[in-house]
């Protein structure tokens, strides 16, 4: 039932309502769905934990009272090690006639102020759905009516790429060796697959094509 008869169209409400039934042991069902068939038996009920609207780096820094500027050089070094040529890969990617658009210097850690801009960007990165298991970190972006984000003011301009980078950098910072498994969920699978960010993630082998999902795929897990 809608409040005042008005349909709530926000993505956060759609995400919370759809994924809430998967809290506790049911989150293992989602994790299994996101892995190849041969790997699904590795995930058992009780192995997984689900959270929504997760700001991993921000909350990692908070308990220790760490200041972001104190961590900027460390984050920049990790980024350089894992994603040193990311800017070239992003700006050189083509899908048909489509190419990425980003301001000059995006993704370039050597630019003036690069480390601090990266650190700030990572700190403010939120991931809609996160499931952890002993061996994996599953990160999901939910889309209902809006498009995948791209903000020219961000050091990491494109939303899916930024989330993947944040998860990988954070795991490295914490000394974790889990595999990051991205996924997206939205209204129409084919529409999501046609987006440049999804095609880039698949081409980089960071995302499996099978992990481009529709809302009904999640509802089928309840």
C-alpha cells in the first residue's frame, strides 16, 4: 500500500524492499546465484552476511579515528599498484561508436592533487548491496529508473568502475585476499547490458555477463 496513495519510486526503497528477505542465511542464495555453477557449493548457509548502502572505506577509517589525509598516500600507492593504467583502459575503450567521456586527468594519480582526490572519492563511494563470504565480496548496484552515474567532478568518473576500485583498494588496505564479484540489477537486463560501463566491466573480466540481473531474478530467490 502506498502512503497517501503515492507510489514510492526511489531506488533505495525498491532495493530495501527487494533485498530485505535475503538477510541472514538467505544471503547465501544470492551469493550462489552470482558464482559459476561449479563454485556454488563453496557457499553454505551461515557463510554470508548482507548489508545495504555500504560505505566501506569511510567506515573502515572511522573506528580508528584515521584522518583521510593520513591515508591518501597509502591509498594512492595501492591504486597505482592495482590500477596504474586504468585511465588508458577507460579512455581507450570502445563499444561500437560509443566511448567514455571524462575530463582530462580523470583516473590519473600523477596529476596535481591526485592522491587526495582519489582518497576523497573512495571515502564517499557507496555500494547498494554487499554480501561477504570467506572467499568473496559481492558488490551490487541497483537501478530502477535512473541511469548508471558518471560525474566529471569525481577522480573516478564512472560509477561501476569507482565501486569496483573502492572494493579492491579496501581489501588490499586491510590485507584481505577475497575476490570481488560485481553485479547490477535493474528493470531490463538487455538495457543494462547495452550500457558502456557494464560492457567495460565485462570486457575487463571484472563482471560476469550472467551477473547482469533483473529485479525478478532477486525476487525468485526469496
